[in-house]
């Protein structure tokens, strides 16, 4: 047998993430540390993923209590848990078939939860209506994105479908588009302007692929990953007008909507801005907006719960989307429940509110401080410069590498920023990820650091980085 | 915008499941019952899915206790839980990054769990070695299947890739192949011989598509869904020889491996049989074997945990498989933990063993009794005939419908067995699924009933069915 020759070109086009090499090296180092090998550090700190608990942030008690009670309903009768926890668990179990989180749910998710998510969206968007039948819960938002791409990207079409995609961008999303046979049409965010999205650049990108592919969609990430930029309402209006004029389906990755740190920044959803622009735009622009329980203050990445809301889609298209979602039965029930808790947290007066409020305020304060400290330190290091981090989970400083380093990286067959990350890992025990993973202007280099971490973790990362980098630059100049 | 015209032919080819119409009607009936509308029944019993908790089977206490303790580690310190539960939770949390089930895991799953799953496979298969690097955990086994298909089916190839697929078969798997652009090459299971798989039929199927497509894979389900057949070792050897000779990748859906009821039936995995056949077959036949925490005695469908083991794959192909799995980060951590518990249940001497043993024995006894009773009742009804159910979650009796019924169904635009299911639902409050959903020989009709249910549920289903069917046949003759 020789399956290899049969593999479709699109799947072949998917590249290996740089992260793989770094992660394998990190595993080896951890193993060495376990075996007592002496290093200048006692443990590897991993800030390469947007994974709050990995960085030492704690889960929210209310969330974990409700989930535990849903799994093991005897806890519902235990007076060790607050009464609102027990009530919520009981209510949620009432929505599970057979009263068990072990049953399948309908394709889009438990209907009570879908309903409550849609009510949350309406509240968030200042009353712009949201309809439960337009919402699909999935095992993480990336999964929804892939399903929507599958409908948008006709892998058998000629010319191929193109998707306008930011540079830098969330790398697995880009990979999933490539695997489906889409042509990535890069548009560059404006680093010098804090990674702003410029509509002129969208025009340029679209022009550049005339005759090469048929652009069908525009993908935006707001707040940005890895950029940390938060879009203004005005910029979003321009993007919407552009999408409308160019007949592009708008994909809005909004999973970091709760993570806004800039004093002058505010998150608006594309759904809201579109709705406020009124007809004909608000009735015609096709939009998919994604959110997730993995990010924000819950940070429950491991539960795998996300959703997509679809706006202005042709009912005939919705039918195909339903078909695609139905193949995998349903999203994990506990991920679905996490979305219920995220969109309907305890309110003042509820027994769980004081603790919930304390925990979320603590996390918020830590993140704001992390962002400030990271910005300070990066901009104090020779060869580093960092735009303000207004939102999201990452700082994405630019790294000005000496020619000697670039040469050395080439010699060992690595991208210069991967080379830097490898040295940082080996010498300082910090696992960060290289800018080449996310896309960057040719000749520029970046490093992505997750700032969703406990304050002491962040401080230790910055301390190790400072000491490593100073030595590294000295050795390389 | 008009995305509709762009939708790829493969996605368009995915048909709507008949189940949708029935499920919507069931929802309406439930709503009517809630509003006090009088019906000949007080609730709808849903035996349309292979979903044990839906049918009233209870989750296993050990499983739920460990999961709850992993979610809310304060329980680990509570003396309300058995000591082995707390130890297991502690051990599992040690494998989670940051000690939290809320962190992402590596792509293939938590390495300790993958290791333990591979040890389970080796034990199960009489020592045939299993290697952790060949195992991927995913959100349910269907998800793994889709990824493997994505690699096998070159949607851009000409002629198209074909997959030999049983009739009847698990319908969402068939749909997922269609969505990826595969040609379904049906091979018919032999109903008269208890739904046996005949290798002559595989030859016939393959011959029939000469020049039409390029067959690349053979999909088998053992124990059968919906057939209830359990393959003999001899039959599996024939299938393996056929796959080898015809250079087909073997996909073995083995999620019902713990559910064998026939006194003379025994489950063997394809991996084991292949391994025991020795070289050159054991070194060359490419095999993917799927298992899941959704089925068996745990029945934890809602947690979404499954795995695939890959055998004899080219390392270059494994690289693409890794890429595909990496897109969605990882499987739900609680689904991963469920797999750990399924493959490593409490042992004699463990504090949790007596209760675990009692609960599983109770479920096993209930299923064996359900199968026996279903078989008796189906074969006692005029117009029904049912092959022995040796394994799996379903009885799939044949239904001999009077011409009058077939005519009436045509008039309302329904498949005859969907028409029967609709009447059964409306008049008797039983939601079962029609054979046309799974494929059947032209002119034959079947109904699929899930037998993974509490005994009292099963009895009530059979009671309602008997009464409905007798009247239905009287009215239709």
C-alpha cells in the first residue's frame, strides 16, 4: 500500500509548526531536570500558548464547583457548595437528556444553553437581537471556524477560493484554511501604528491576487492574536463596508473579547457594529463571530467549548452548516456548560458573587500589571521594541537581530526567531514562540509571549529574558 | 454576497439525515405534553441513538467521582471519596499542565494517558505490542475517523477515491466521507446469515466500481452498528487478506468492543488478528482502529473522548496526520481522563472495586436481558423479523410492510420506514430510527432500536411497540 502518494495537495501544503521543534526540546529539558541534570533554572516556564492555567492563573471556584456538581450530582445535595452553585447545577442537569452530562445533546448544543448564550450576546451588543437558531456550540472555536471554512472554500473550484488573512495571525487557523485548499491572501497589520488594520491594505491585498484566486472571505481577529491590538469602532465600520463592497464573508475571531487592558480601548463586536450601521449593510453582510470558554477569565481551554454566531446567512447555506456540525454529534457537554457559566456569571446578591468577583478582579489586575511590566521591560532591552498591548493574551515584541545571529541561524537551518527562541529555552528555560509561526513582514522578527499568567510567573519570565538577552546580544555583536 | 453558489459539490452531496424530521416532531410532542395536551403516553422514549444515559442507564460512580475530583481538587482532600478515587485524581492532575484540567494538552493527548491506553491495547490483544506514538486521542472517535479520511481521500484526485463501506453502516461516518469527496462503494452485509461480512461481496463491490473510482480504503464496524453482528476471527483474517491483496487501508470501527452478548461470540480486535497472522501481512497492512468512552459500560457520550491507533503507517503519512490533529489543539481533557478510567478500571482489592463491579455487572445483565427480550418480541410480531444481536448497541429488525403502507408513505413523500417511525413516534411516543438512514437492500425496510437502556425502559418500548404495531398492521392490511 502507498497512501503517501495519494495525499491531497492541500493536506501536503500544511506546514509543520515551528512550535513542534521547540516543544520537543522543552520535553527533553524537562526530562533532564527530572533526572537531576543541573541547569541555570529549575523548571521550564511555558508562555508559548494562550493558556492561562499553564501560566499559573487559577480556575474560578464557581465554574469548577458547578461543573463538579453536574458530573457528580450527589454534590448537589451537599451543603459544602453554595446554594446558587447547586441550583445552577440542577438547572443545567435539567437540560441534559436523561439528566446526565454523559448524554449526547442536539447538534447545536443544549437548547437552554444556546438560548442563554444568545441572550448574553443581545445584552453585550446593546440590544441588537441574537437568535438561538444562528448559534452553534462546538469543541472550541477553531472547530467552528473549520466547519465554516469547509462551506466557504470550494476545494474543487477553479480558480481557488481565497481568504484575506491578517499578518500576523493565529497560526492554526491559517493552517486549517490551507488544509481545506484555500489560498491565503495576506494583509499586513500596521506594526508602527500599534498593529492597526488599514483598509487601504485590504484593497492592496485584494488587488494583488486578481486572476490568482477568487477571494470569498475576510478573516479578522479582534482583539488581536498575536498583535494585542483592539480595533476601534471606526476601523470596524470601514472593514464592514469593504466586505460588503467586495462581497466577502466576514469571519470575526472575537475570543479575546473579555481581555481588554488599554485605558482608551473598548471591545465592540462586529455583530454590534454591523447592526448599528443599519440597512442595507446590517441585512446583507454575511458574518460569523466566534467566542470561546478557553480565554477570558475562565481560561478553561481543556474543556473545549466555543461557539459561532452566524448572521445574514442564506437558509440554504445554514442547512449545509447544520450537516457539517451534525457529523461529530455534539460539543463536549462540560464545555457547553462552561459557556453557560461564562455568559451568565454570578450576579451581585448571589452567594457565589463575592468570591467570583474577588477572583476575577484579581486576575484582571494581574493581567493589567503583566501587560504594563512586559511593555516596560521589552522596550528597555536593546534590540527589542514592543507596541502597546491593548488586549488579547499576548505581547508580540519586535526583535532586531544582529546579522551574525541571522547568519548563524541560517547555518543550522532555522528561522532566526526560532533560533532565538531555542536559545532562550535552552539557556533560560523560557518557552516562547517565534514570529515566523504567525507571519511577519520579510526581514522582521518577533517573539510571542503569553501574558495570561500569574504575576510571579510573568516577573520570572521577564527576569530570565532580560538576563539571557543581555548576554545574547553581547555575544552576538 | 452569494456563498451558496460557491459551496463545494462534496458538501452539497451530504444529505440531510432522516433523523432530523423525527427529532423535530419529537420536540413538538414533548412541548405539547409539557403544555398538558393528552396523548396515549406521558413521555417520549428516545431509543434512536446509541446513548446509554439517555435510555436510563446510570453513570459509573467511580468514573464520576474521579472526574469531579479532577475538576474541583478540593474534593481530593475530602474523605467523602474513596482513597483510590482521590489517588487516581491526584495522579491524573499530575499529568495536566499547571495541574489543571483547564489547560491544553499536547496534540495526541496527555502523554501518561496515551501510554496507559497503549498498555491497555497490548493487554487486550494478548501481548501484540502497541506504541504510544501511534495513538491519538480526539473528541470522540468520529473526529479521528474524519481526520484519517482527510488524509486518505484526495478530494482533488481523478478518478475520485473510493471507500468500501458496509450496508447497513453508521450513517454519520458515511456522511463525513461524502463531505470529503469520497465515493462510497457499498458492500452488503448478509442479513440472512446474521449480517455476516462475506469476502465474496467485497470482491463484487470492488469489481463493480472498476473505472468509476480508485478504492483506497475498506471500512468495517465490529461489533456491528446497526447490525449487531460480531465478526469471527476467521472472517477477519479473510478481510485482512483481501485488504492486503487489493492494497486497501483498513479502517476498523471497534467502539462497541465491550458490548458482546452472544454466548458464542467473542470480540477480537483487527490489530490482534493482524498481528497474529505474522509477516508479511502484520508488517504491511495499514490499519486504523477506533475506540471511544461513549460506548461500553461507561456510556459517557457527552464527555467526547475517543482514540485511534494507527498501525503500519509510513512515517511521512503520520506527519500529515499529526498536522491535522494539531489544528484543534487537543481533545477535551475530561474525555481524555474518561479514556484513562475506561482502559484502567478499578481492580479487585481497590476500595472502589466492589461498587464498580456491582454497577458494571448490573449493566451487563440488563443489556443481555434487553437483547434477549427485544429478539423475542420482534420475532413474535407479524411483519417483523430480527437476527440475533450478538453485540453493539442496537437491534435492527427487518420490517415487512404491506404495499398499502408503502403507497401511503410515497404519497406523503417519506421513505416507508421513516413513515413507520413517524407513526410509532406520534402514536406510541417511541423515537426509533429508520433503516433508510443506514442503508439497506432496495425493497427492504428496517428499524433501529438502541438496546443500551435500563430494563424498564426497554420493556416499555417493547410494550408500546407491540401494541402500536398490532394496530398498525391491522389498519394497513
